[in-house]
């Protein structure tokens, strides 16, 4: 099979090894074979909704990327967004200097940048599937949908099932999910085909405007909206307004009272600008709690 290659250079600190270690514990990527040297995955590219396989390995000052089909500028941009290499991170250290608590985390995980979902569309689907479910079960359900309806892509000799694009999910029969979740997923598919669930669209908006637009989608509440914008679209400077687990971590880290209002957390995050998403990611992946938990609060999220 012909392989196509390109490199991505990091601006500012970046440790690909830290990314690989994060992948090992991230439920949303469970099941990805790993040899500790490369990140391999398949997804439907947002630029054309066609499947593509990707292999990422370390390279001087960044990463080397090999793909199963030719990668034009838009696909290169998507891979960069997934790895948070589309953002100049050279100023992130200054946020740690302004906030010693964040600075301590940066020293413990130097060069760790957020790893995103392969697309905002896939992030939105995960947000629906994982609602009122354990992450282990949700990961299995998502993988089952991918294997049943997604394209199979061979990457370095291993077969990967890409999560199906929105037009396929719209036409699919039963997905093996609760009827409400299947209804929400089809609503999200229509939104994706309308261009709402794209990184380009969401990052062109002010973060608060983007969050409001996402909350208007079926099955998407405040937590899910933040997940889609931050970990799906890769917005580097958004602060989730309703994330109990992050708030609990920040209470422990900063000694905030149990009844601290949301404004108190927003005030803490002001020192992290323009990297509020990156800082939040470090706290969520830190020793203050278990590894990253992309699951909404236990209360149900009502459809909109």
C-alpha cells in the first residue's frame, strides 16, 4: 500500500512520548494497539468524510505523519489539530509563571499537549453514547458502531474501523443504542452535514457563542458542549462552564470552598489565557484525579 508522508513542527514545548502515555489511559481511544512508539488510528476526514489511516511517530521538533492516502492542506490541518500542533505553544510557560499551581503541573508533564478526538463529529457522538453509561461500556458501544458501519482501513498491517461519517449514520438501521440516543445521534449527523460540527466553524466563533450553538444541538448539554469545542474542535482558550469533575480538582488544587460559585473557577482560569483549554486539560489529566474522564455528570442531559 502506498504511504504518504509529511511532518508537523511544534512551536513551543511538545513531548510526543507524553501524548502516547496519555493515549494508554484515555477511554475514548481504548482498543488502539500501541507499541509505545507510534500513534495509529483511522477516521473519516472532516474535509471530505472519506476514511484515512494515520501513523504518527516522533521527529525532531515535532512529529512525522504517514497516511494511507494523499493528505492535502486540510487533512494536514486536521492531524495538527488532533495533536494540538496547530497552536503556537511557546507562550504557555508564561501562564505557568503567572500561576505557580499550573506551573507545577507543567514541570511534572513537560510538553504534554491536549490530544483531541479525531473530529468534532466523533466527539459529539462520544458525548451522547457515554451519557448515563460507564466509559468502558460506552467505548465498546462506540467501537461496535464503527465496526458495523464504518470503513475498514489497514494501517501498518493492522485493520482499524473508522467511526462512520454522518451520512452513513443517518442511513443506518438500528445502532444497538437506546432509542433516545439514536435519535440524538441522527440529529447530530444532520448538524454535521450542515457544517455546524466542524473545527473550522466552531473555532471561528467566540468560545461562548460556540458553546451556546452546541448546547442547542440534540442531546448536548453544557458538559458535552465543552467537550466538543475543546477536545473535538481543539479550541485552545475556552473554559468549561459546567464541569463538576474539573471544579472538584480545582477546589483541591487551589483550596477553594465546597460552595465556590462558577465565577470563582473562572477567576482562577483568567491567569491561563490564552491557553485555558490546555491548562484545564493538564489539571484533568493530573494526579489530582484519575486520568481524563470524558463523561458528563451523572444527571441526564436533556435533548434540545
